[in-house]
C-alpha cells in the first residue's frame, strides 16, 4: 500500500508541473483554467485585447498607426499616431508632449501642416519627421511687443506721406512694368504661403528676387542672382506693404532689417493673396491665441 501511495504521489507530480508551465499560455485564452480560458459553467471566455500604448497613451482602437519623429527645440519625440487623425489633432498631441499650445505651434511636414487634412491625405509615412517651431508666451510677449509698437509708429508716419508707389525711389523700379515671370495674383483672397519660393519679383535695384520661407529653421531667405541672404525671422523688425496703383492685385513690400527706414529691403510685385501670410509668418502673429 505504501508503495502504491508513493507511486500515486509520483504520478501526480508531472501533472502538477505541466499545469504550472501552461498557466502563462492561458493569458491568451487557450488553456483549461477557469480564470483564463473557461468560466465555471464551462463556457469559453476570452480576455479583452491589450491596448497598444506608445509615448503617453496612444491607443490604436483598431485604427492604423504611423510612427513619427517630432522635433521641437532640439528635443526629439517618437510618437505613434493615428493615420486618419487631422493636423489639428496632431497639434493637440504635440501640446501634450511639449506643453506648447496649438495656437503657438508652427508644424511642418513638406511645408506648413494643414489642420483640416488627415495625415493619410498629406501622405505621411512611417518614420516621417515633423518639425515644430514655437515659443513660450513670455518669449512671444518679449519679442513681439516692441515689433507691434514699431509697426504702429511706421503706420502713423505712412499716413502723413504720399503713397509709396509715387515716390521717386520706387517709381524707377515700378516704371519697368510688371515682370513677365511674376507669380499670378488673386485679388480679394488670402492664402497660405506656397510650398515653393515666391519668385519673379524685383528688388530696389531692379534685379530679380525670390523669397523662400524656411519655416523649419525660422528663417527668411532673400535670393538674387548674385547671393542669398539668410535672415532669422526674429531679426526682422517690421514688414510694411502697399498696393501698387493701377495694379492693386500686387503689392510693394519692405522688410525692416535695422532700427530705421534706411534698413528697408524693398520687394516689388508681391501677389496680394500672400501679403498677410508673409506678415503673420515673419512678425509672429501666428503665436497669439
């Protein structure tokens, strides 16, 4: 009897050991444990699927995710984000990562990120780099308050003067006429900056000039046949413009690079639909709520 009992005890040991090894597999709902595979009444039950979590709690919810590299102020964030979410929703995600409010963000992917389109629509792919430019509220107030005051002073002075396009220094350029390769204008419409440089314009010497807005570097590139000036947007004190008489769908525009009007860099035949976008981009109006 003792031998039989010992044999019985020995027979139970492998079974118990096997059962212990199978417990981890039951987490997938394939074992015989009542806690994981079947309920006490014998009905099969399954564990709920585990949510996919990445960098702060993104849940795929069955939707397709894309891996992004978000870069802001030399900080890099690896993010998984829904491909069918909009640019506005991505800004909210960036807010949760950086603390930078959406209204203070410039988000770039092949140009300025449209808020109303989905990442799928603008063809974002895995590993895409998303550049973010933005400043804190304190930085915005420190930089832009002097600019606002300077702009108001310039406007007051402009009201006392004759129209810019009638002044002798500008007439010698405007009298050349509209350049043959100037970009088309759309009167009465405001548009975003194009993804290509603004070209086909004149500078004060009558030479061809193009404007390239490097948003990811927060720079304005002013290019001529001879050279390209790379200007930090924060160094530009003011931007003034005026419609050209007889051609109101185009403007003459100046970038103030120093403390006085003598530092103005003039550009002629700027399409009117881009004037507000240029001012807002350079002067930082986009940073306000």
